[in-house]
């Protein structure tokens, strides 16, 4: 079995973390970089990552996240926050960045820019937010895999009040809306009912359909 498969078998949604154990910064940077390098629609990266270590902020978030203990017991709390809308400025910023970094202007790329400019900003904000949020979930997948590779425990959470988290973190002022949160840390030695249970997934035959 490959190292990656072993790591994925090892990981689970950790229910109790050890607040005394801090994830080394180099491991956090590895996870963040994996998310930064993740694919996104049209390469727009329409979300941002907030890394919350401030105890007071995390206590406020826990209060609006069903009091889930991992929010405050973890070492670092990642908040995936999607753009609240696609704007011409945001689209142009990313296309301009590509042109600058590559040192060239490609006619096909510029035509694609105009295609997006003629489409995305004209849609309603909620449609655009939902599209951006789906890109954030792609990043979440990368974070989960990267954390497992580093033997860092994690627990993806949708169980929170997004509007309250947005308020706590001042996301509206930045044109962002919270999508999902991800505590990172190390499992506690005791008290986690899920840790020793067998990982169950549907069989390959039930999960994969091959169309040759």
C-alpha cells in the first residue's frame, strides 16, 4: 500500500483533539501550500483561507458552531471563505496576474477573459457565491489529503452559523462569506469515540462505474 493510501486509511474526522499539542508551522505551511496550488474553475481561486489561532476568536466561533470542542481544542482553525460575488475587478486581477507572471499576452487567453467578463458579473450574487463556494470545497479536499500526509488530524465542519462567523471575522467587509471550517491538530489519547472504529466506505463495485 502506498504512503498516500496508508495516510488516507489513517485519517478520520477527529472528535477530540489534544489542546496541548501544537502542529509545527512547517506542517501548517505544507497544508496551506497544497490548498493554494489546488485547481479552481478558470484558475480564479475565488476563495481565501483564514488561519485562526487567536483563542478569543475561536471561542466565539465555537459558540456558533454547535459548541464543537475541536474548534478550541485544535492547534489551528482554517476557515475557507469564498468570494461573495464575481466582479470584473476580481476577474481582471487574476487574468492580469497570469499575464504578468508568464510575461506574455495570449490572444486565446484574452478572449477567454472577455467571455468570463461578459458572463459572470451579470449573474446574481448568490449564484456566483455558490459557484465560488464549490471551488473552496476542492481546496478542502486538498487540505484533508495534505494533512493526512503530514499525520495531522483534521475535522471538516459545516455545522456552524456562517453569518455569525462572517460577523466574528469581519468577512463581509472583505467581500467574503464563510463556507466550511477545518480544525487541524492532534487526536487526544482518550475520549474520542471514533478513533478506534473501523473505517467504512462503500465497495469499489458500489462506488465506481466504468463505461468502456
